[in-house]
C-alpha cells in the first residue's frame, strides 16, 4: 500500500510539474513593435555615406555627422540603434543583413504599408489589398482570431501612429482595441492621460494622417501597464514619413528615438510583474526602401507603380530592394543566437505564426492558411 501511495505521490508531483509548465507556456505574452519603412541598410550599417552629406536631404551635415557618423559600419550601427543592435541582436536574434547571408523580404507584390501590415498581422498575402486607403480589411488578423478565445478576450490591442490601422484591424467587425492616428486615450487610464491628450491636439504633426510617435508610445506603454494585454502591437510611423519628405536628418533622429522607446519598453517589461521573464519582444518593419540617393525616399514594386500610375517613367523597374525587410527578437521564446544566417528567404508572412507560437498557441489551429513560423529562432 505504501508503494502505491509513493507512486501516486510521485505521479501527483509530475502532474503538478506538467500543469505548471503548461500554464507557463500558455501565459506567455508578446509585444510586437513595427518601425515603418526603416531600411535594413541603416539597421546593420548605420548612417548611409551617400546620404549623410547630401545637401538634397540634409540641411546641417556637420551636426548629423557628429551624432551619427563613424568610418566603421559597426560603430555607426551602435550610434543609431544601440539597443536593437547591441542588446536584442546579441541576447536574442536579428535577421535581414543581406550582406552577410541573412535574407528576409515581404511576400506581397506591392511593397507598401497596408499590404505589409496585413501580411504581418494575418500571416497571409491578399493581392486585393493594393492601396493604403481606409478600406476595412476583409482578412482576419491574429489579434481578431485570438480575441475569439476566452483566454484572450480583451487581451489584445494595437497602438499606431498611422490613422489607417482601424481599417487594417477592421475594428467594427473585430472589436479589437485600437488607438491610432490622432485618437485620444481614455482619460481615466493613467494620471497624465488628460495632459497627453491636450498636448496631442496642441503640438502640430507634420502630417495629416500620422501623429508623432511619442504619443503612440506613451499611450501604448500606459495601456500595457494598466490593462496587461497578452498581445500588444505598437506601430511607430515617423521614419517612413520623414523619408518620404526627403529629410534624412529627421529619419535618422526618429530611428534613434524609436530604438530608445524600445529600450524603455523592454526595461518596463522586465520590471513589471506578469511581464518579467514572461514576454517576448519582436521588432520588424512593413517594407524597405530604395538603396540609392535617387530612390531611398520611396518604396513600391514595378507592379504597384504601374497600377497606381506613379513613377513609371522615373522607376521603370519599381523601387528595387524595397521588398527587403529585417526582424529582431528577444525573450523567453527566442533562441539567443545573434545574426541568423538563412538558407532560404524568410518571409514577412511568417511573423504572424511566430507571434502565435511565442504565445504558446498552435498557428494551424488559429488559421490553417497562414504561413509557417520562423522556427529557426524559436526555442
């Protein structure tokens, strides 16, 4: 009888251990950050020597050189994005450095934002999404699909600087919490919410449809601390718009500030109960840009330019290279292996399933049609 009791006790201990492991697995969190239109060239080599002294794009080259230039690409990388390149890339993973055999690109045929964000968030390509217009997305993002599960109800959210995100998430159908564009935050959410709402109205943005990233980040961080979502998406947008404006100085300054936001975000995650040691951070971009002074401001495929009747004469082959993207990740679901060398081209469609696996979910049970996860980086 004692032997039976001992076996039962051991079995109970084993079951308890398995249950604890299962609970741990299913209570993982993910924060996904996107930096709109940040080129892989700057991520891996810092400021571009062909742009930093170009008077067409830089008004004060001496100031810009002091802050961002060094003859060593590795040093320039550290000057521009120290957290992503020195912490995330070394303790976690990074990919997309095409000069070192690490290749990643979009799957959609258009190479601009709405198709890219649909791809990131749904894991599928929809060629019918061929503009940046505010058309409600016919596809279901992973946020919407997770919201249907009791464990994730009211536990997903997206904060974005671009005002098209409510359409991309199809908020009327999905009921996912989205705060984007110039939307205010709930004033009872945190102490400084009324002040930030007032400042958002008072401080002019250079653009009519993109707010300054500081508001997006501060709102998202406060929401994260107050509501503790299991999946939070933060989409910063200034970099793309400064690039389109041809302001390389502001593009670099915004990229550096985005890196500082992400460093603060990770520090917050690692000092917050419920998130500490239990949250994976993934950082990526929706598209790339051109590689030269003549086209770095732009992005779009040959097919997109033809469909939109834009730039066909100036860029008969489209903006070459604007399909090339990058990704970095750190956290308990991620292997610590630094730069990931690829044998095949990794794809933007794989990000959604990677997020789901990091959350302890089975992607194929969520959506059988989505692309497979980037298993090379997952534990």
